[in-house]
C-alpha cells in the first residue's frame, strides 16, 4: 500500500530533515518570546484610572566623612564673596567603596568642593573649621550663615552634596556610577538614569546594597508590586548600589547572539530542504 504525501514516514530522510527544521524554528520562536514579568507594578490593574498609595517618608541624608560639599557664600561685598568662594574650584576624585572609582556617565569624574576630613570638619576660607559630620545640609547651611554673619552683613549661604553618587549594576542599559545633583533620589530615579532594565532584568528581585556603619545591608525589591513605594529604602542614600539580577532566559544563554545563531542555522537548513525538494520533485 502506497503512502500519500501527507502520511508520516520516519524512514524518509527528507521528512526527518523537515521535522528537524520545524523543531528548530519552534525553539527559536520560544527563545524570542517576551518574558512574562516585564511590566512594572502589575498589582495595579490597567482598568484602574486612579489609585493612591502611601509613599515612604523622606529623610534628609546626613553628611559623612569623605563627602564633598559645595558651599557658596554671597555677601554685599563682591571682593569678599570672591575670597570666600575661592577654593570651591578644588577638584576631588569620586571615591567608591573600594578605592577611586570615576563616574563613567556624561559627568566629570572630578567634582569641586570642600572635602569632609576624618574628624568631620570642612575648612572654609575666612570662616575656618566647621563641624559637619552627622548633620544635614540645611543644618550646616545655618551654622555657616551664623559664622559668616559675625563678619559680613546678611550673608546668603548654600550647601549641597557635590558627590552624591549612586551605582547601578546588572541588567540595565547603562550600568555605571552616577553623580546626582539632587539629594532626593528614589530607586526608580536610579533605574531611569541607567536607561531602565533590559528585557533580561529580573524585575521581581532587584537588590539594594547599602553601607550601615561597619556592615552592609541587602534589601530586595519587587518592581511588579506597588508596595515598592512604601519601602523605607525607596529613597536612596549616598553610595547606594542597585543590582538588577538576570532572569532565567539570560542565565540559560538565550541571549540575542544565541538567538541570531539559531536563526542562521534554521535559515541554512530551510534552504537545504528547498534544494532537496527541488531534486526529489
């Protein structure tokens, strides 16, 4: 009895080759499929037009040893103002937790300001030593203004961090150490600066590493859950490190290069099937 063309014949090499190509094509399609957990805050349905969440409170960061402060003092006398701010152009390298680590984004690796010494002081021209360790920039501003007022009338003082840095590593578009001009930085701000997570970033397991005196703190975030906004670690501190873990697709090697190689192999095998079919028929 003759088998029709649509019948399965495992002894036919042409059929086996065609079956193999189909399996490769199916595997390629599955490899290119989008992972399920790519949407942020999935617990908020897309049918909800408005929803309120109690956000974690923000606490102004405290100044620590080796921080760099930008201090500007304005007075009614332009000459005095120039002298008070003359050393504000001193450049210091951006220092990481394991030595000198320049910022690799578009900002300069050196920043200008006054370095907080090991005893917690900064030394300002004409003003002298000012204790800043453990204080907020607002408190230090008031202290410097009080000292400057002893010599100048109605001084205007501004104090801010010059090296408020956040490091973002792992499965993000631009992993780097970023110098942030604003003290009020959230986890989402840091991820945004790094160009967002890649398709291989594990959104349900983002880790924050923070210095806590002689110890390190490790905190996990689930970006699929809106409870992220309520975490006391939602606002970042100077020197925080955000690490985005790769998902199973990246770990198993189904990255872009592997998919491209599979696609090339599939194309070659498909061409071979066409050639054989031309010869047989």
